[in-house]
C-alpha cells in the first residue's frame, strides 16, 4: 500500500471532509462507512422477519441505488444464483416501459417499494400503479429514509412493513442498509454472513485501488473495463452506477464499461473481481465503495452528490407539464453508420441509451458488443432508459465531454394508464428521453436519436 493511499484511508476513517472539495455533501453522506456494522446489529431480526414471509415471489419497484444492488443479488435466474437456496424469486422493476409494466403479474407477489427520498417520481407512479392493480396495502413493504413522504404514505395506507433507513446513507452507497439487506434476506442470503464478510474487507487494498483509479484518470486512462463473472452477471450494473455517478462531474470522471472482455488500449484500466463465494461478493460491494470515495478525493470531486441528475429530472417535468419545446429530429437509419464514423474518435466513448423494455437485455448487450467491435478502440457502454438516468446519466452530462450518446427509441408501445395522473407510461418514457436529450444538448454533448422496431433489428442493420 502506498503512503498516499494509507493517508487517504486514514482520513476517510476519521470522516475528514477535506478529502473532497469545500461544500461537498459528505458531512451528511458518510453513514455507509459503518453500515455493515449497523446491519449486523439488525441481522437476526431481519432474518426472522424474512423467514416469516409467506410469499414466494417478490417484486421490487425502485430506481438507481435502491434497485441495482438487489438486481445483482437476484442473480441470473432471479433466485440469487449459487449463493442462496432459491427459496424465492425477485423481479426488479426500474423502468417506465409500458411493455414491461403491462406484462407484470402481481398475483401472490409481495411488492417492495424502495426509495431513499420517498419522492422519486418513477417509484411513486409504479407504487400507485401496483397498489391500484392489487388493491391490498398489506402486500406492500416500503424501504425509505426516516420520516420520508413515502414512510408517511405507507403509515396512512397500513402497509405490511416500513423499513426506515438512516438518512446519512446515500443511495448508491446503500448496499449494507435496508435497501440491500431486506431483498437479500428475502432471497435467502445470510445477512449476518454478508455483513461479517464486508467488515473483513481488505481496506488497504481497496484504498490502493481507489488511488490507482484516480491517478489513471488524471493521466488519461479514464475507461474502467469491469469484466463480467458468470456467477454475478449484473455486478457491473451496480458498479457502473457507483463509479459513474460518484466521479463523473466537473468535467472529469472514471468511465465504467461493464463487459465480457477488455481488449487492450492506452486509455483503459481493467478490473476483474473473484466471486468464488458470498464473502467475495460482500467484499466487492463494500471494498468498491471505499475505492470510489478515495478515487473522488484524488480527482477532487464530491463523490456523494449528483448535480446533473436533477437537471434531466427538471427537463422531464417540463415536458410532462406541456412546456413548449422544439421537436427533436431523428437520424435516418441508413445514415447511422456514417454518423458514427464521423463523430467517434480515439479517446471518446459511445453510450447507447435504449428506451426499450428490460426484457431486451440480451439484445442490448449484443448491440453493445457489435459496436465495440466495429468501432474499436472506442469504448462502448449501454443502458436502458430511464434506468441510466439514475446511474450513468450523471457522467454523460457532468463528466468528460468525449461522450457520444446514441438514443434508441421504439417505434410503438401499448398505452398503459397511470392512476391519478394525466400522462401515461408512454408519455412518461418519452418525456424522460426528451428531457435527457435536452440536457445533453445544453451541455454541448454529441447526441443523436434513431427510432426502430426493436434492438435486434438495429444490430442486424449495423451488421449488414
């Protein structure tokens, strides 16, 4: 461990707020440092509660840090993979796609509504939709900050359980809190084992990784390729949010690229993590949080705020409220290859922003791999809208200007109404795509939009 990394780790343990720029939100966001111990003290009670739940199907409604950790825990099969006994299934819904929403089957499912602030619009409308569909508040469990509007709504409704989290644990740093451990317990993970393993994390190693990541970015090696592991295929999605939203601001940032392979290039740094047992998983979660807090210090950015996320949210609300805007043009599909060749260059990165149902995950991954192959050595990332708005969206607008954004929209989707709202899920998704497009343009980013029937069709077109 270097002397610098050792010093940075010591200051982090002491809660030295001068690790980050003056005015950072760190004083109110460092509860995550002690959160494994906090959860360990509640593990037995949480395990008893989870063992008493009769439902075998769990549906979690949430966005960002409230959803991506549980998504990782659900594994490839929705039952936790090799780390649990498969006692229950977990479906994570972090989208406003009308196709995904229309296909939801709430029969006999316990529904978790997860929102730190308790005011996230996507989670609010998903909760309202689910409650209207099920009609029984006793089939709902809420996870939110202490005294949030969501907690108050749950009390008024009489939901089955409200887990109130400490407010000083930020969303993307909340794995070892109720946001991560309630779904873990329901899936059959041993919460005590997870927390104990996290507390045994090699913090010196994590601090050194954070220092190396920050120094790599400063010398132009700003693409972090996170290689996937067959036992934990979605870990990259959680890591991507943590890294992008924490470091992508003030014109700099570490650009995470979850991938199956990492061809060498001068601008790349590769991270491969072992997942031989559940301890590896717990330590990957906690250790990377330490690393990214320290990386933020090396870059001298505030790793706990998300200044540009609110901008896209505001522009989305403008669209929903009917504020007049110029129409957004779409690029003819026949011109897409030429456009990509004209804007992609060494050092830039391409982000594919797909406003499609989550069920097209494999197709989106195929598209990303094709683009990475066709336009090598350009790094290519991808994400579903609106999921990425609560994740890498901060990086796209606040990070390096080398980003090239390709918005991919669906030609048509069924209309699904949202109870108590004048707009539909289609209206909402369109407003989110438009609002983010507006925010990217306002920041001087390179962005284009195409419309197609499905993601696989775009992949076929680009192969031809």
